C-alpha cells in the first residue's frame, strides 16, 4: 500500500499522539473532585460542627466514592452498548473471511467481531476490556457489504484502529470521569439546596411571610428583612459556587469531546493503513455535514467530514497542535493553578471558620492537590516534547524546513502563556471558595468579576440545559403537568407576597428601623423576581401544551 500519504505514514507515532490530553482530563477530574469534596464538607459540617477529626474521612470517602463511580461506569460500558445496539451474534459466513483478513493486517488477536440482527442499525462500535475486545456491527451493514464491500471493510478497519490505538479504554474512562463529575456536582448542589431550605424553615416554618405578618399586622418589633438578607447572601454564595463547579464541568466536557475527535482522526489514519485511503475517504464523505458554528464544533463527538478528509490527505498535520488546543490547555492550567491557590488561601486565611481550615489542612486534601500538580508537570513535559517532535517531523516531511515550525512553536508558547494568565484571572473557583466561606466578601467584588461569574453560570446553564433537554424532554413525564402547575401556582403566590415585602423594605427610608445591607438585599430581590417570571413562564408553557394536546385529541 503506497502512494497515498496516509498509507505510507509511520503509524508507530500514533498511539502516543494524545495521551497528554487524557492526563489533562484526569487532572481536571481530580481537581474537580477536590472542589466537590471541599464543598460537601462545608455542607456536612453544618450538621456536625466541631468534629474536626472526621473531615479528612469525609474527604477521603467522597473521593473514593467518586473513583468507584468512575470505574463502575467504565465496567458497565459494554452492557450499555448492548442495550443500545441490541443483542449481537456471530458474523454471517460470507463476511468472516474479510474480517479475518483485516484482523491479520491490523495485527490484532483476541478481538471478536459480532453483528446485531436489526437492519435499522447501520453503525459500528468498539468496546470491551483488555484481551476481550469486541467490535459490534449493526445489522444494516449487511446491505453495505453486498453493495459496497470496500466501504464495509473501511468501516470495520476504522473500529479495529480504535482498538489498536487503545482508544476503547481512553474513551470510556474519560466518559466515566465526566459522568461522575456531573453526577457528584448535581448531588452536592441538590444536597446544598435541601440544606438551604431546611435552614430556612427549621425555626420558622412560614419563613419571611411570618416576619411580614409579625411586623406589619401584629405590630411586633421583628425586622422582616432579616431572612431576606440571609436568603440573598446564601443565594449569592450558591451562585458563585455553582459557577465554579460549572466552569470545571464545561472545561472537562470540552476536553472530553476534543479527545474523542482527535482519536477519530487517528482511527481514520489507521483505517487507511489497513484498507487504503480511497474506501475510507468514501465512508467519511457519506457522513452528513454538521453546522459550522463554534458551539456545534466544540460539543461534537466526531470531527467535521472536511476536517477528517484533510487529515487523511495530509497526516503530519494531525501531529501539530492547533491554536485552539494550545490556548485551551493553557487556560485549563490557569484554572487548575488558581484552584490550588484557592485551597491554600482557604487554609491560610484567618477570617473563616475553624472547620473550613480543618477541612483543607489534612493529609487527604494534600494528596488530591499534590497529585494534580504532579500530573500537570508530566503533561507539560509530554506536551513540550511531542510538540517539538511533531514540528520537526512535519517540517521535514513536507520539505518546509525547521524555521517556520520553530516560529509556530514560539507563537504557541506565547498563546499558552496568555491563555494561562486568562485562566488565572477569569476563574470562578477562587472567588467561589472565598465567598462561600464568608458571603459578606461580596462587597469586595467589582462589577466586572461579578458579570464574568454570572456569564459563566449562564453559559453552563445553556449547555447543560440543551443537553438534558434532548435527553429528558418534559413531554416524556406523563401525568405530572397538573401537579407541576399546582406546585408552580403555590410557589408563585408565595413568592409574590415576599416580593411585595422586598420592594417595601428596599424603598423604606433610613429612619424606618430597617438595618438592611443594600447589595445582598438587592440581589435577593432580583433572584426572587427572576424566579417568579420563570415560574410564570413554565405555567404558561404547560398550559399551552395542555391546550395543544386537547386540540389534537
């Protein structure tokens, strides 16, 4: 097989092509796990104050549970694929010789190729554990085999290349890490919200409504704004903490999808080495083109068809990191470094409560901060050596010389430094730790920082709202619309009473006896208004859905 650049390329360099990205994902998982663990300890310690000796065990238990979920998710990936594809059986006899020939060319043993019975499934996927790999083919590929056997061979060769390049372990472990991050973040935020509501109604079941009646109806001297201020401070603290966690999730998700896209390129080159570039280019060309928006490209699990064809035509271009990869890596390093600094700030500060100091001063916290730091150093060494080797190899193979790629490396280094500085500055995690320890530090935050945090939260809500909207559409929950409308109506009336009280307290003169810090109070007011409009919009949407359903029936 000669002539095509992809067929004559040295594939000995491919398996190590993106290992450093997996190291980066692992470091992100550890630092995200640490942030989640510290946040959980802050919440748990509210129920067990003063028991400092237990906090290290809380951290250790949360981290151990995190990685247990990771490996459990990885161990269950084959069952998940079987559920999605359906039960698979042996290959038809006419396909077996073709697949055996490709296994021999790829140099793979202990790999089974099986096929499902349904003709609607025309995809293929590689799965399994070391020494027990399996390629599952959809039953619809029978038609492809009969009409275009060369394209069938290209599809199988692509999946065999995933196994050859160890993409199965890297891909499913990275998916498990990201899934565990999402699961733990959601559970911790849910626990925090439950604790917030518990504290709000524990001593006063009617909350600020009772304060309103006590002050304005019964004539007592209680200040109705006290609970409102507490709610405003708590909401601000949760907002900043959610922004920090959401930023970690966004970076992990983008890194995960970038990892998958890069592995698709390597699998394409491996498939060209097995069956030739012509059939594989034909398979890639048949893929439906995606939209070219930046958002679609960032969240896509597969590269654009034109990008895949460009790599097949010029394999050395894959080894040279793109400007986006360099800038993204630098920004992630900045965020992780600032997270480590946030942990040190929380530990050394004398203004926070004692249990926070104890939570981050033990051996378990030191372990989860030192390990990502070591992984970052390894990543920098691997990335630097690979960039140098890739630039030299690409330069001499193209006959362009070394000087242009030396200049490109210098520009990449400057880009990484600039994005690293941006990651240290435009980072929510440090401020979220600071504000959660003492919400009154809100007075020290300028409008630029606050708008940055709110923007990060909005982006996170949009991304994950888009994801979960496609995964769990509200129309699939039958029988809940009436209950939801009743709950929304009750909450809307409850918040409307609170809103009236908030407006009066905010507009009250200074001699009215209301000692109200204006900043958290105003933020609490905005939060309540936003919640009221959101509930009203949901009620109207459910009413329109019910009207359309009645018209259809």
